[in-house]
C-alpha cells in the first residue's frame, strides 16, 4: 500500500509520546509499504533535522512551518471562546499546508491516509487523487479521546484554564464525533477508548492499535548503570498539563511522605520544559533535569519509576518504556489505564498519596520484589507491546478498509 501520514508535528527525532507513536507506526509499516509524511512543524522543530531523520523510513516528506505554541496562543484561546469552532481547529489551520497537500495528493495516488491525533487536521481537504485514480481511504488515529481529556482539564488548574476547557471541550466533542463519523475508520490506543467511542456511535468502524515501545532500544543492558537503591524517577514533558498536575501531586503530597520514611531517597524529574512551579521544588534531594540526551541511562539508574497521573486518556508510553527496561513501577490507576498490566504482578497500582508513598517505600526496601515486577513487566511488553506488533495491527485494519473500499 501507499500510505500517507498527516500530522500536527514531525515524527522524528522522537522526544515525546505522540512522536514516538508516529515514528513507531511509520517505520513499522515502512517494512512492507510505501510510507510518506505531511506534517506541520512549529518553530521548536529544526525542519532540516526532522526531514533527514524521517527520510530513513519515508519515501516523501513534506514539512510546513506552523505558528508558535508560545507566541499568541493565549490571545487565540481568548478569541476562540466566542467561536463555534474549537481552539485546536483554529490553531492548526495553516494556509500554506493545503497547497502542499494538494500538490502531493494530485501528483501520486495514495491508498490510505492516516490522520494522526490532531483534530484540527480534519479541516484540510484530503479526498484527492490524480485524474482517473481512486481517492484514498482515510483513517483517524485517535491517541486519546480528546474531548474526555479536556472535560477532565475543565476541573483542574487555574481559573483561566478551567474557563477555556469548560467552553472548549464541548466544541471538541462535536468535532471529534464528526471526525469519527466522516472517516473510513478510526483507531484507538486502548480497548476502553474504543468501547467509549462505540457506545456513542455503534456503527463506527474501529480498531485498537496500542501504543508500544522499541523493545530493542528500551531493554536492560550490562553496560547500563545499576540502580542506586535510592532514586525515585518520573519522566515526561513537564509542561504537558496532565504531567504537570501529576508532578505537582507527587511533589506536594507524595514525596514528603517518602522523604520522611526513607532519608536516603532522592527524587529525579526528567523531561523537557519544566514549569516554574516544578523548578521551585529543586533541592539537594529533588533533581529537575530538563531534557536529557539519553533517557535510557536515567531510567536504568533509577530504583523505582513513578506515574502519579490524575488526568489523561489513551495509554502512557512512559509506563511501557519503563516496563521494557525491567523497572518496578508505582502508578495511579489512570496512569496505567488501557495497558494489560495487573497490580502486584507487573506493577503496583495505588491512588491515595499515603498508599502511593508506602508502595514506593516498599520497593526501595525490597529490591528483589522490584526486580520480579520488572521482569514480568518486561515480558508483558515484549509479548504484546512492540512497535512491530502495533504496526501489524494497523496494517490489518488499513488492508481491510482499502480492500473493502471503505464499506462496512
């Protein structure tokens, strides 16, 4: 098949979850199919580097510069409060992108287009083909049910944040449901998300293509630094609000209990763009690294990984990557939602701050128990959550849709 991915950001070099999903699926499908990409790239991305990295597995790469996420975003959010359309549908409409798509789609036929995650990408004309050729089938790859996440965000954070999401999530719901209805198929990262979607649109043509991990890159190695017996670690983009909320929950309600019961314990928060609130907690026992070049080595040297999330949707790649490294994990229930991991077999699942702290402390005290959880977690990931397996699921779904001409 000839497959085009359309996304709101480049897939490579992958530094966060959405990029890792894109890169994993694209490179996996490229083993047997012709894969191309058309993506927006905000000023944070070096377009030349992104294009070079993506050409390792893409036949064609189109990257168009989009607006900055930093400059003017708040003003646009205020203006769109009074619009029928969501903030995302305004933010991701870039005039230069449509002509680039027109040229690509009318030059060479495409069998299937995968629109990755971003709802605002639905405003572009994609049902195009060279004269005499069939138009492509279109699949929407929903990384999480966005309106449900925004509904959660409407109850968290500052007054302005709550106001924005209180108004915006209903617009997003209308647009997301329309996106599901208008595409030839929709993929979800978890069974719970797929079932929620089917409860609203029973006729939806849907499949589960799970998040996954590069099990050969994220694996324990003899050369890795050994666990130090003291470091508790969280990793993820710090200013992504579900992560921000989880980190602050960790710092304010969980870590003080761990620090009191385990005087040698240290906390390490790894990931780009730490917020001022997070940075204010730095101390001799709390390290905030910012972006790191080799995430693997930081994971390897930690004794316990924590995922204290209270908001979210889809599935968290940080859980899968830590499991692939054979690390013991303590997570909230929502933090590990959608992953077939069982409490006290692959990881520990707790929600209350005191229980969370006690679970972390128990793993610091008993490294053997942590190692057992890590081994079973690694086995689960290698069996069910490799990118090759996820790409195979996407391939089956695309083949069915293309072969059946998109008919249910």
